[in-house]
């Protein structure tokens, strides 16, 4: 079975953030890292080359595939900031309806700018999702 490409690394979170060329996006990602650190009470860590993750959990699918992933995390992508793991929050749908301007995919929530969302609701989503996955 293929090994996961996205694993926790010792790469620098600060270096990743500093390399974000767009000033507003970089500031948003720095603020999001701080918000997620406070909400999860866990330090940020690089997962692969482009995901800042918080905590970890082990998963096993019915197919037999298993691995480790971050509880919650985010990545600065070309168009948006992809936030991972929020769908795992208790009352995720209710909270997402109060979040503000975002797009929701199967596994991610896409945010163009932090100014578009309610940071209190985002912190609730992050904290709840992390707690749910921790078990």
C-alpha cells in the first residue's frame, strides 16, 4: 500500500509563513496560525511542504489504509486559504452557516481572507474539530 506523502516534518513553520509573497495573505496566515494554536492549545507543525497542522491522530479506513494526519490545519493556496478538518466539529454545519464568506469542499473550508469570516466562530470550529478527533 502506498505511503502517505503528507507527514509531519521538522521544517520551519516560520520559514513557510515568511515565504508567502502576498503581504495580506501572509498576515492572514500568521493570524490563523495564532488562532489555531490558541484554539487547540497545540503548537503548529509543518505537514509535508505546505500544510501547517496542529496535533495528530491515527486513522484507519475500512479498506485497510491507515496513517497519521493533523487534527486541523491550513495551507495558503493560490486562490484561498484551505482549512482542513473543520467538518469534524460538533455542530459543524450550524457553525459553518455562521462563519461568513467561505466555500466548503469535501474535506476543506476555503477562505479568501480572514476579514471575510467571524473569527470567534472559526475558533469554535477549530477547537471542536480538534477535540472530536482527539476522542
